[in-house]
């Protein structure tokens, strides 16, 4: 093929423009574009745009090397030289970003120093150990390649590409295996609205505890900064300006606490006698991390509360069949302020259409996960039975098994789902440290790390997908000629590429049968954030009842992150009984809550009545679900205890039950009657309490 068609050229150029626009919108969602420096924004943009382009480049490569002769079914194709240049640019830019640029840039943003020279030195030193480990592995691999193939010019190049591919494939297979189970299961679970509310409540205590810990950590660091600002001796002028800059940029969490409670004491580690650049850089680094950590959990907590209010509004609308989320706040986007549906149509959308859509999508993705796993297992022993190959290759009667436009679209969808399943596991895995994506406030080091992981995983997953197809097709692609032939240059690399994907069964089995929870119960530490409810009864620490009370208190306007009263010491009133839904108060409560979340300056008097009504309905909705957790024996025990407590005992019974003095009895120590002495006799067998106020554990 000397030249491509005009339609293919236009499609390729328009695709690049669309991908660039989507990446810019994604960056705008997580990063403030106006304040983010260009040296950080450009590498992150490339590390996201190139992997997405690879997802589209693979189907074009497949159709270009095995295109049909029919013009009506011919897909998008490009000349072989253009494809080879495109693969070289995409791969080597991705390689440089993954292994060199983004790690150095992430440590540069996380250094804490003020001068660029000091930040560069810190970044190089921080990455030296990692680079030395990579160099040691590369040296051992280079010896093996030289012994296997001799001293050839392509040995070093093949070693570098093979090692990068193997390490990326190990991580990609593990994450994809977890995502292939977690993504469909999450969709199927969220189809049940009441169960979704229960899971939100179960997650609330842990998230609230993390938020309080992050606030406490930030307060301690701010207290150390305040102590440094009051110190007049032993600090140079440059250090004094540095400390003043830290004090100005701090979010003043401790200042707000001191304004509410002047008796609050500032705690923290002692300040050294001599202040150095290293000490201030370490303090700056910890302060920035703590600030972003608190912002991360504040955003997650607000999102959880709003999601709980949304789900509760859907449940409350079951009686009136009219759903109104209230007036959008002033800070909402223009798209969120647009109202197109009536309350009745909105109720049908969220109560019927959305749950059934989740069920259908979850079922389809479950079947797709099974097809991917099946193709991974049999691609070596029985490649003709690969389901992915059967859906992509539509012209098997041809000599080479040709791929048309429909096969390109299906191949893009398969590859996109594989990448999405791997990337969706980042929120569940807990080995990434204090890294997270926060809307408009993502930390620079976290943004570099996530961008590097996306760039690292895409190329191994793309080539792994290509190997699902018949060997007569993928061996002719430019992708295989550029990367594949160097991976299988040695027998070790060849068998690793063929057999290692079978280990995807390990993370799939661990996620499907909840092996992570069993490991956590034995070792006390888990790797995956499990969605399973660890405390079904809801009692004790971290149960859904505690989460329900936290959400009630937040909706009631009484949640205060700076309150010194511990959570365990609060008095919780029993849930109210079921009430008929009130659409008017529901709309007012939701509107006031959304405004309060985004505008904390609103007076509490305007929110208390509607928010209290919303909190009461939230408690009433979960009260019926709470009764389902009571077993047969516990229910019988509760009813029997109530019967015994309500009985009036005969007057002669206390004389018979009086204890002698040698057993600790005293004159006049008789058994009381009625409900007051429920803690004595048979009553204490069924949860009664002594009359002196003591609690029996």
C-alpha cells in the first residue's frame, strides 16, 4: 500500500484532535489549569494522550496489514511506514515519560525546597535507589541475552524493551484481573437502591475517621509552623521568609480551632536548636502532603454525604412518585443547573431506568470478563477458540483472516475495557501510599504518578490483546515488527509472554471469593478495599449504624470537624418511626444541604428544620432494614426480656428471694418489682442493667 485513502487520513487527524480535547477536559477536572505550571502540565498531557492514541492505533494497524479487498467493508488503514513511525514515537515517548521524566518530575514537585537547584538535586537523589535497582536487573538480563544471542547490536534494545514490557505486564495482569470482577459487580450491586444506601453508611465511619486523622495531622504541623514563627533567635533572614511563606499558605485549620477554643494546646515534635534548609524542606513537604490529604478526605466526605442524600431522596419519592433534587447551588456548573425532566419523569429515570441500565451493563461486562479470561487461558493451547478472535476477525474464509471496519470497532471496545478494568482497580488497591485524584486539587506528585501508571500499563495490555488474534494476523502488524519480535527474541521472553497471562486467575479468584478479607482477618492488614460489609449487624466500631448516625448528624447541621467531643462519647437518640414522605420538605432539605456543603457560610438557623426532617427520614428508611439483621434466637430473647420486664411480681416473692447476710445481703435488700429492677434475676440474662447505673459488658 503506497498511500492511504483520504477518508482514513481525515479520520486519523480528527481522532487526534478529539483525543487531545478529551484529555484537556480530563486534566481540567483534576487539575487547576491556570495555576498548574507548564513543565508539569505538558508531560501529564502526553502521558494520557499517547496511551489513548495507542488504543486507536492498534485496530488501524490490524486493518492496515490484513485489510479486505472489498471497499464497502474496508476499515481505516494507513501506510506501513506511517504506522512504524507512529509506533516509534508513541512507544519511546511513553517509555521516557514512564521511567525517567515523570518519576523525576514527581519528586521535584514533592521536594519541599524553594530553589529549583535544590529541588532537582533532591529529585535525582530520591530516584537514585530506584534507578540502581533497575540497572542491576538490567545488567543481569543483559548477561543472559548476550549468552543466548551473542553480542549483537539489538541485544541492549531488546533487553530494555523486554524488561519494561514484563514489569508492566505483571502489574497490568494483576490489576486487570481484579477489575474484571470488581467493575461488573459494582454495577450490579448499585442497581439495588436500598443496598447502595447501606454500603454508603458502612463506608462512612472509616472515611470520617480518616478525615479526623488528616485534620489532626495538619493541626500538628501548623502548630509547629506557629512555634517557628514565634522564634526570634537561631533563624536566618531567608529562613524567616520561608517560615512566613509557610504560615501564609497554610489552610489555617489550627487557627479556626483556636478561635473556637482558646484553651487548645499546640502539640508536636520539638523544634531543633539550629534551623537548616533540610529541616524546613521536610516540614514544607509534610505540610503540603497533609494539606492535600485533608482536602482529599473533605472532598470524599462531601461526595459521600451528597450521594447518601441523593439515594435517600430516591427512596423517599416512592410514595409520591415525584423526585425533585431541589435548586442547584450557585457554584454548580451550567450543565447541572439545566432542568429538562419533570419530577415524575425524573423519578422514573432514577428508580426504574437507571437501575435496569446498571443491571444490563453489569451483565454485559460480566460476559465480557469471562470472554477475556477464556481467551487468556486458551490462546496458546487452542487459539482458534478465542472468543475475542472470533468477534474481531469477520472474514475467516479469506487466506489471512481479514479484518474490516466492524472488526476495528469491536477491537477498540475490547482493548478499552481491558485498560479500563486495570485502571479502575487503582481506587481499591491500598499499596500506593497517600496518592489520590481530587477534583481541581490533585497533588502534583500524585498526578505524575497516576499519569506514569497509565502510560506504563497501556503498551503491555495492547500487545497482550494482539496475541489473542490468529498468529498469521498479528505477526504481520507493525506493532509486532517493532515490539513483539524483540520480546520473543529469547526463549524466556517468549514463554513469559505466552504463559504468564494465565496467572490472571489468581487475582480473579481472590476478588471473586473474597480471599483478601480472609487474609486481612489473619494478618490484620489488607491490600484491597473490600466492598463487603465487615459488620453486618451494624453494632460496634465501623458498622453501618454508626455510619447512619454520622450521616444523620451531618444532614442535621451538627457535624463539626473541629469539635473536640469524641465520636464514642456522643448521645445517639433512637431512630424515629416510619413517616410518610413529604415532597416539599424533601426538596427544601436537599436544596439547603447542597448549598451548605458548597457554601459553609450559610446560617445554621435556615437549615436546621429542613435538614432535621431529612435526617429523620434517613433514619426511618434504614430502621426497617436494621430489623432484618435480627436472628431468630436474638428476636426471641428480646421479646422474652420485654415480657419479663413488664411483669408485676407478687409481694411474697421478695421474701423468698432475699439473700442471707453471709452471702452479702443486708437488711432491707429485697428484690424490686417492675421495670426498675430489670437488671436482677432473669432480666439480667437477657440484657438487663443493674439499678446502680453500671453497664454489664
